[in-house]
């Protein structure tokens, strides 16, 4: 297959990283007009974390609903989706608190 055949896989990966991690943070920094350097990175990180979490939960919800599961499997998957959403909210709150402390002391 050679190098050319695999290059599209790497291009898709780079585009995914750009659209999920870099672009949301840059949009938030421009939208909120943040001047302080540590706070810019704070917003970029939290914007990227939020975008990645929402994208993951949307995909997991789609697989739960349209995945062709049985009713019992769909109920179990929905329960796991709720647990994953709660875990991502807790992770986001810990990330917010950590970044808040770092931005205040930096």
C-alpha cells in the first residue's frame, strides 16, 4: 500500500485533533477576549476538554440508540452513558479547580 495509502489516515487524525482540541479553545479565547496569558491556556484547555467530552457523549449516545442493541443492552448502555457523563462532569470540575489555582498563582 505504501506511504501514500496511509497518509490519509494520518491526515484524518490530524484533522480530528485540530477540530476537537485546538479549534474550540481558540474560538473561546477569541470570543471572550481574554488578555492574560495563563487564563488563555485555561480557556483553551477547558474548551478542548468540553468539546472532547461532548463529542464522546454524542457518539456514545448514538451507539446506544442506533447500535442495534436489544432492550436490555440498550438499558445497560444508557446506564453506562449516565455514569460516563457524571464522570466527565467530575473530571471537568477537577480540571477547572486545578486550572483556577494555577492561573491565580501564575
